[in-house]
C-alpha cells in the first residue's frame, strides 16, 4: 500500500471541506529578501494549498485581520527570533477577531541553504501544517 502524498491529503481535505486548504504566509518582521517566503509558498502550492502572501513587516494585528478577511484555514508566520513568543500573542489576536479555528504555525528556524536540506525543511513544514488544519 502506498503512502498518501501531500496532494492526496489536500484532495481529501477539499472533498471534506468543499475547498482546498488555504494558508496565509506572513513575515511580521522584515527579516530578509523574501526568499524563504517564496520557497515556502511554492511548497504549499505544490502540496495543493491555496496560498495567500501578506506584505512583509506588517503588525501581528494586521496579519490576523487579513487572515480573517481571507477566510484561511491556517497562518504560517516566518519569524526567526527565538527569544520572542509571537505564537501565543497571535492566537490571542485571532481569538479577538472571532477566529479561534484558524491554525497557527511559526517557523522559528531559518531554512537550510543546501538544496536537500531545503527540501526536507519545506516538506516538514507542509506536513506539520497539514496535520494542524485537519488534512
């Protein structure tokens, strides 16, 4: 028996929920040139997600509002400062918007620069997100 691929899981998700999983990718701080964000967006799109990308450097409250307005299933925050816990703060902001059903995942570690490490990193990130949004 073959193992279910990301595409299989997102297809099942779409059948169950009536649409593909939708994710908002956001970088609350202007940390880099957006390279990581673009690579992650491609990985999610390849896995069958509808992908929204917010402008970088927005306040968490603005990102939460965008997530609600765009009716996403999940938000992936790219924030590479290990010392700050933005996940709890962001979840609180979503709750204030009445959107406690939106799943949040935070990438706190920079992606690898080598191709094989990059593929492993993005696959792990997509896997974790699919698990959280119910796929």
